[in-house]
């Protein structure tokens, strides 16, 4: 079972050479090198050149490297894709996706750029129209790999006030996860903007995992440890998963039609979930070991 950890996914401004260099040593699962919100209009061209140098230099190890381009309806989007897609990022993240047609346009831009046929796209789910059309958007292309919640823009468009438990966007977050699971995609929770609110951030991470998200998008390295902890399987979960897999194998070997563990009936769906959890744990260990070896 091939799983890529996406517990912590850190946005990095595409025009900050020092930050991009530091990103090569951070204990993060994935990086989003950002040309959109993090870069002022007058710096867009220079940031694109900076990311060309960054991608060519490499050095990110097993960390997933994703480039968020500007929207294709802006003066920079098409050039972003044409310049950076052929250079080997792990994915291209497209903002402000509102319909299946927008997904098709993103795929067409990749193809026009001569990008590898297996280069995935990620999309931002950050507008009411996107949320309303989430099912058709999530199924619009086999290139689509991940849905990223854009809670800041979504909250603004919804006129939702900041509130405990993110009540203003909770239904939208659930819709994103449902669409992702229906179409076999990953889903990433939105950012937490208050860097002084450690307790609130940890609560948001736990809520995101409870909702079913695979990880959290971040705005600062200080958020990495809490996200990694929240979205990783706990030791207890790993122990239980191993017990489920072993009990199921023993039952099958004995020719039994049912499996019971600790007084609870075990079905194939429980085994599949346990195997996924164990594969995620192994992938996290592999990524961590590779990062430590390269340090």
C-alpha cells in the first residue's frame, strides 16, 4: 500500500531565498512553494525565477515539493505553469478553482507546458462555488490528487465570524473531506493564522483529524511539531492495528468465516483501515529516517 505522509504541509514564500533554503532541513512532510498569496504583484516575476533556481537545485530529500501558481486568469498564471511544471515538482497547486472546467483548464495548461504525464495537480477549495460543486470538481480529472481547504478566503466569502470550533466553515470542511474520500483523494485542512495561539492550533489539528483530513497546511515552522503529532497514528492505534491484522490472518488461516478481537467483530473494512494505518506509520518512519540521515 503506497501512502505519502501529508501531516504537515508548510507554505513558503516563493521569493524568499533564505526561507527556501531553510525549508530543506525542516521536519515537515511537504512544502508548498507559493507564488500566489505570499508574493506581491510587483515581485511575481522575480519569485518565479527564484523557484526555477530552487527546483533545479533540489536538496529537499523525500519531502514533497508542491508549487502553488497564480490563477490562470491572472497575468502570471500561465507563465508560472509553463516555466515550473516541467522542472519536476511533485505537484502543481491551483488556486480559486470553482468548477470542473477550471480543473480541465489546469490540466490543459500542464499539457501545453510539456509537463510529465504523471504530474499531479492539487486544488484550493476556497470559494462558496467550489464547495457547492465539490463532487463534480473532485472527479474532474485523474491528475487530481489532493484537495486543500482555503479557510481564510472561504471565511471571508461566507462572512463567517471567527468562532470556537470554526463553526462558520465546519460544514464546508466536511464537504471537502467527503468529496476527497468519494474520489480517492487526499484532503488537507486550512491554516491557523494566530501564531501565538498554540492551544487553539492544537485544537484545530485535532478537529481536522477527527473530520478525516490527512494533514494541516501551515504558515510557520513552529507549527510543524504539533501537526505531525496530531495527524500521526498514536502508539495505541498502531498496536490495535497490528492486532487486527494478525487476528484476521489467523482466522483466515483457520478457515473461519468471522474474526473476533477483544469481544468485537472484525470485518474486512476494519482490516483495510488497519493496514492503511500501518502503511502510513511506516511511511512516516521512512520519511523521518531519511530526513535525519540527510541532516
